[in-house]
């Protein structure tokens, strides 16, 4: 019998999904992941979001950055939206159009498969089905990918700018077009950043503070996973 396994982001310890997976017989290995929340094989990685978190990430543009990284790293990028989407949709400015518009873009631009579940237990059951398909039926190894493979200078510049807090693909493109280089973005005054369409005064100030913040040399809050745990 094939032993089913999943590598799970450490930040998922706060929910019951990993616990439910264990009750289903899946060996869960926790690690701080750069891409995705659940790594199921060399091809499949899953991003899990509550309905409210998904809506918030649409408003901020964060979901598009995450989808880009997921699709660049894995051939089967997958999104699970968990909870009551109707309540979450009501908080979007354009309502259901923004919601479905975001889903359509994720599929068209990044080929992200999207599933909906109503609870953490349902999410675990869905993950279990995906794990069985990827490991028991097709028998693929789990591979953790740290970041997308970037070939051109433009791709590398966009990737770096998209890593700034609150910056998605569209804002990264606008920032680079306006300032011309990453160095000029970092050196820009808050008022200059605020003039970029979609950024605004508040986020411009927050971004400038981020650039100026001193590095905290304190120890990391998580332990590195053992190498033998990753080669599964």
C-alpha cells in the first residue's frame, strides 16, 4: 500500500485541515513554504484560502501574485476557496462581477484550477482525493519548489517588485514603467509612490516605510525541516 504524504506550510497549523488529513491516513510534514500551502506532488501545489481571505486578496491584488508564483512553479496550480462565498462577495466593491472576474483571470492567465468547500473537513476530504490521485494512482514524488524560474531581466524585475508588500502584477508593472528601475522605486518619496495609479497615499507611505525599515537580526521563528523529510 502506498503511504500518502503531504508537505504543508507551517502557517496552516492554525487550522484543522492538517489534523483531518492525518485522521484520513495522510502523513503530514510541516515546512515553511515559499509557494503554496499544500504540496501534493512534483506537479501539484494547492493554495488554500477562506472565502473572506480570497476576497481581500482580490482587492489587494495579492492573489494574482500568488497565482503567478504557483503557476510558474507547478504544472497543476490549484486553489481551494473555503467557506460561505456569498457573504464574502458582498464586501467586494463590484460584488459578484469582481469575484467571477478574478476567477476567470486566474484560469485564463495562470490555468489555476479552483475548488469550493464549505468547511475545513471538506477541504481535507478534497485534498485527500487529490493526494490519492497524485500519489496512489499516478505515484509521483513530492517536490518543493522555492521560486519560479525567471529567465529574462524583465521577469526578474517584475518578480522582485511583486515581492514588495501589497504589490501585485499590475502595480509592479506600473511602478517599473513610471520609475524605470527598481533602484528608483526604492529611492522614491512617498508622495511620488502615491501618484502611481492604484497605489494611493496610504500604501505609498507604507511602502516607503518598508524600504526604510531596519533589518531585524533576531532568530527565525521556525526550524528548518530535515532533509530526509523533504525527499518524499
